[in-house]
C-alpha cells in the first residue's frame, strides 16, 4: 500500500477559503467652511440678516437703529432670562417658571413698597424671593430627582397663583420717579436695559466658554452619568443654575416694574413661550449638551425684528402667537437636524 504523499494532503485550515478583508477609506474631513455653515449660530445670523432686509422693505423705520433699540425694550427682560435658561437647557434640564417668578417677585416688591418699605428694601425682598424660588425648584429637581419639566410647570402655576393672592386683581403703582422708566434712560442711543442684556451676554458667554464650570455644564448635558464618574458635582451645579435662574427672573421682574410703573399678578404672562423660543432659535439643543450664548443673543434680536415687524404690519395678536408657536416647532426640528448632520 502506497503511503500518501504529504505534499498532497491539505489540512482543514489550509483548505478553508481565505476571508476577504474589506478596507474602507476613512471619510475625508469636511472643509472648515462647511463646518461653520452648519453651525446653528450661523443659521440664526443668516435668518437675522434676511429678516432685517425684509423688515426694512416693509417699513423704513427698521432702517433706523434707534427704532430697533427702542422696540427691543419690550422683549429685553425675557431675553436676559433666556441667557440663563440657555445654560439650564445645556445642562440637560429646563425651567418653565421664570415668567411666573418675575410676576411673584415683582408683586412682592410692590406689596413691600405699599406697606411702607423703602425702594431698596423692597428690591431686596424681591431679589431674595427669586433666590428662594430658584432654590425650591432646584431642591425638587436635584434632591428629590423629579423631572424638571414637570416641576417647573407645577411651580409656574404655584408662583402665578401666589402672585394673584398677594396682589389681588389690582395694579400696585405709585413708585418714585427715579425708579420708573428704566427703558427711557439712555447711554447715547442705547437704552439701559439693552446695555444690561449686552453685558450679561458677554459675561455669561465667557463663563460658558472659558471657565471649568462652563465645560462641566456641557459635560453634564452630554452625559450626566459620565460627568458623575468624572467627579463633577452634578447636583451642586444644577442647583446653582436653578438659583441663578430665579435670581435673574426677579431682576427681570424689577425691570418690568420700572418700565410699566406698576405691577400686577399677570405680569409677563406668556413669557415662557418667548424665552424658550429665543433659546431654541439660537440653536440650543433641547436635550442638552449643545448650545451657546452667542446663538441666544442673535436669536433675541431676530425675535425683536420678527415681532416688531408683525406689529407694524398690524397682524392680530392671535396670529402673532400662531407664528411664534410655529417658529418654536420649526426651530426645534431644525436644530435637531443640524446636530444630526454634524455627527455624520
């Protein structure tokens, strides 16, 4: 019997077909100009330019910078609060109660003044109430671990109701002349509230962009679990943000009281929509982790142009609210699409 030739014997391993290795080329990085074009802030800036051109064609008043600055004072308090709300949303939370906090803190100011307190003391009461309301929201969210959207809807109703109980259905007025009319006080052609908004935008932009706390807020919004494992004090930071939101709301409430010369329980009613709309138009991601103060700053001026344009065009208030609601929905969808595209 002939022995088999060892050269003709194939092992099972050598007999198996050689697997095909598919090598995929890494996707080429996008050019820098493309990366910039899909940034939400750039989109907001383009919309602002387009809206300004259309508004100027609609009415020659929009070619006057003084007219735009004067018109902005009706929305600037909401824009100031929206700056802080931007940071809250970047952290992965939301606060829907600032407008009600504005009303309650303003009513506390008016009630204290009516009871005989000097204006500085009444202002202190108002600011303290903002800190307390913000801390209350923060405790419910960070200590009791309740969803911030549910908590702040509840406190929105609570604070608005307390304002009505406190002030009743009548206005509180009679404030001294030096306190009233903050929107008429100018530095050059710029109203003081606009300067406050610009200064707050710069300070909060620097805080969010260059400080360690700003970077931590982005990390928390991107992944809270990862932030906790990284040693970030998540609950303390979120508590601080809700307190800051309450304090800013009380400051805005005092600004409205000065502008109107009176306070009522229904002050800033509907302001929640305006604030959230400004933040969303600025490209802040509703689920947290992304957004910028620059986007919110640009969005505030975009809203001023749109809202003032509709008023000049004599569009009914109900139709204006419809437009605002549609803008909110479209801005959320557009922001989601932009961030989804940037991850491809």
